[in-house]
């Protein structure tokens, strides 16, 4: 590969952004790091809060988390006050915080929610 004469410019905010991303990934410990990272940076690009947990939150980091007020707070922050959210998007958020899919399906059925 030929080397170009163009200097590489690193945006000044990149090191801090990567450090915050790494700290959040360590706190959250997502099962699917690639998908979580995509969701994290997608939220940042939209100016939204990324899918992270506060330090004070006590969320189980075993195979499956329990539905707690803290996790509901995380999910709520992800929808950023929107009145309508697609079920597919909410299901992905649910997965990112490591909640069981069957619980999501139960909530959707009990609430008689549809695609939005």
C-alpha cells in the first residue's frame, strides 16, 4: 500500500470519547459488544444518551439482568421523551441491557402494544 503525504488529523475530542466508551463498556459488560458499541455511537450521533448504567445502579451482571427501576430508567432515557417508538427498536434496547426476551414479549402482550 502506498503511503500518502497527507498528515493524519486526530480530532481533539476523540481520546476523551474513546475513554468514555471504554469505561461504559466495562460498566455495562454487554453480551454483544459489537451491537452495543453500534447502539452507543448511534445514540451519540443523534445527540442522545448512550446505553450506559450509572455507577450507583445495582444491576445483576450475570447471564440475565432483572427488570429494576434502574434498568427502566436506562430504557426511558434511551427513548428521549418520544411518544412513539418502534417495538423493534425497544426490543434491541431491551437486549442491550441484558433483559430476557420472554419478559419483553410478555410486557408487549400485556400492554397490547403493536409495532409502535
